[in-house]
């Protein structure tokens, strides 16, 4: 199952009751070659969002020498087909102009630099704890390595970035391969058969997941047809329906369950929807792009470990690029683990995304790494509290 299986278990965790705190499971230490690509001269690129985002993007600086430029401010570049690049990578709808400025693909993910310009001023948008801002894209995506007739891949993609001014947002969208390589056609067919026969729909579990789901091999080169259908932002000053203003905090707190349900029924239906005018700004449209994706593998590695303890818990492999490290653990069905990786100096690597197995390597010496596989509940309830302490690694050595 590997990385895909580990992430998939996170997705379906609600179907399984988690374990309580149990004994430690595994600790591994090993050394490998440091990737230290020769850096090209830092020549300023007009519109170079990767460079502008280097200090605030959660995965740090993306390698300029491996980046493919799509569109610059001048927009005079001509593609191999004879089309101007502004026709390929800059699309407008409803007064909003979306530009794809550059792309970079590793053995684990695609990174796309994006500029969004609005003829009207954007509403004031929330700033997150890490100092970044965000626009969410709702997308339809088609990948050339998936079978014709497959449902479109897509959903909600976060673009991490910042507003340069009231009219302009810049950011980076990351697409992880584990989000686009799942073939669910068998499961869709099982759902159709169950409905036709009047039976209950089969429920996906750890045990039967790969009876229904297959994995595509993501090739070194492929095409992506990307359509953005909606832009959503979080308002800096969200509001609530007027009904809330007619009640004091004390009155709301004192409501019984029945009173609360009756009160909620009086609220506008939009309050329960996403997005909604109280908490978000949003605009529908269609911004379509065709991208040729080429994985840059010169500075990537996959390190196979395949070691487990007597309980069958361990480490399958590490996938490494100049940007991130993905940790693929091994665990029996129903056992949930948490991976902690320390660099050569004993400093923890932190997640660069919403998945704890995708670790940012910027600013770390990864010539040697220490991988500790802990019981998830034990880590979150206890061990996590020791992060930053001088004896954190010693505690992991003992408890993992």
C-alpha cells in the first residue's frame, strides 16, 4: 500500500475505532547522500511567484533551476505551437484574471505558481497564524494517465499565498500524487450494482479497500487539463445571521438541545452552506488551462527500508525531493501510528501540508535522519508535549 495506503487510512479513519495508548513500536536511524544541486544564478524573473513566496510557503523555496516558466509579466513568449503564452496560461472570466506563472514537479507532487487579479477590490481576507493568506479553488482536473471515461479528479485546492494589494493575490497550489492516482471505478460499479439490486452500498474499510480501489502509476511526463470553477476566500471580519444578534451570549448558552435546534431552524439556509456570504467571498466562473507536467527527478530519491517489529509496525520507505520528504509507514489494519522525523541536528521536520507524512526539508540537514514510529494516541496525548525540550530525542528513543 505504501504512502497511498497510509494517507488513505487517514481519510477513512472515521470508519474505525482508534486504539488507546499502547507500548512503543519502532525507531530507525540511517544515513544517505545529501542532495545538494548546483544552484543557478538567481536571475530575477518577472512575475516569479516561487521566488516571492520562498519565505512564507510551507515547503520553503522551490528550486529555481528546475522550475518551468509559464508566463512572465511581459507575456511575449511564444509556445512551440505558435500560441502566445498569455493565451495558454492567462484566462479571464467575470472581471477576474487568473495567470499560471510557473510549475515544478517532483516525484511526489506538482507545484504551480498562480496570480489572481480582480478588476474590483478583493474583500479584506483573513490572515492565518503562519502569516499566509489563501484562496481556495474548486476545480475539475483531467490527467492523461487516467483512463478515458474516468470521472474528473477535482474538488477543493488551497492556494497558499498573500495579497500583494487590494486587487492582486499571488500563491502556490500543490497537487500531491496520492490525490490523483486513485482509480475508484470498481467501487463505483459496486455502488451501482448494490443500488440496482436494492442492497446496502458496500462500505470501504481498511480490509477491503484494495478490493475496490486500484492505483495508477504516475508517469514521468503527463498532461493536466485544469478547470477552475470557483474562487473562495475567508473574510477577515466574518459575520453571522441577524438572528444571532437578537440573542445574548447568555441566552444562547442557556438553551436546551430542543431550543437550540428550534433556533437553528430559524436561520437562513445559506448559513449551513459552503461557501456562504457570512464567512466567505466567492465567485463562480471558468478558467481553463492545459499543462504539460514533467517530473524533475535529478535530485530525488526513494529509500526502501521495509523493516518492522514483531507487531508488524515499521517503515516501508522514504521519498525525498529537494522540497519534501514523504514517510511511508507499515502498520496492521486498525493500528494508527504517528511518524516523527528528526534531522542530523535532532530538529523535528514539520509537515508542509495537511498530511503529517509530508515533511518540509527546507532549512534542515537531512544527511542523516532519525525516524521514530509511535503509537498515534500516545504521541498526541503525551509525547508531543516534549517537542522543543532538550531530551525530546531521548524520550523518543525510549518510547517509540
